[in-house]
């Protein structure tokens, strides 16, 4: 079982290395200038948004389970169930620790978390990605990646 865990941790390390490289290209820091003077605007990280105060962008975050949306119909922090389903993990059932679940981590409703089976028949353990990373298990991606990668793999573009 340790072998499975170390393979997964290896994958994690790899995805972190991959996303470290991406970080050099795309920064997730607060923008230097205000995009809007009197409106909020969204960040790559779906939980976060910015507003302008005295010409300085201020970063803020939605409550847990809420995500920032700004489009033709919605503006503000929406609960996960009102989000585009491509963007969130709704009604997640965490499977028992047998079969495939022993080999691969499982998604969590908390986007920055994932579930891991320590051994056959154990209770799955909920773990959290490193800071500013989000769990992706889709289209060959498996591990913790930056939000830009998450959005592109999930088909959930930033507004
Ligand atoms: C705006 O975003 C919300 C949440 O993702 C979505 O449900 C809604 O359909 C979107 N509206 C438009 C016009 O794209």
C-alpha cells in the first residue's frame, strides 16, 4: 500500500513541478491596477474576486462553498449548486477503499481537497492540495494543479 501512496505522491510532486513552471508564466498575485473602478471582478481562483479601493485592487474571497461569478445574469458569490456544473464537484460520493479507489485519489466537493485510501477497507482520508492549487482528475490530469489548468481542463473559463 505504501507503494501506491508513493506513486501518488510522486505524481503530486510532478504536478507541482509542472505547475511551478506555469506559475512563472501566469501569476496569481493581486493585479497591479484596477480593472474596474466601481465593480468587482473575478480571479483565476474561482473563490476569489477583487474590488477597487482608492485606485488599489483589493483581493477578497467568497464564503466556503461559494464561487465568484460575473456574467450577463449573475454577479457576486454563488453557491456551488447554482454554478455551471463544469466548474464544481456536486453530489460527490466518496467510494469505499477497494479496487480502483486504492490506486487513485478521488475528487472532493471541496475543490482544493481530495480523498485518498490508505489501505484496503480503510476509511478514505481527506487531504488538501498545496496552497493555490486545486485538485484535477480529468482527461489524464491527476493531482494538484493551478487554477488556470483547472479552468482549462474542466472547461470553466474565467470571466
Ligand atoms: C452565469 O454563470 C452562472 C454560474 O456559473 C450560470 O449558471 C449562468 O448560466 C451564467 N449566465 C450566462 C448568461 O452565461
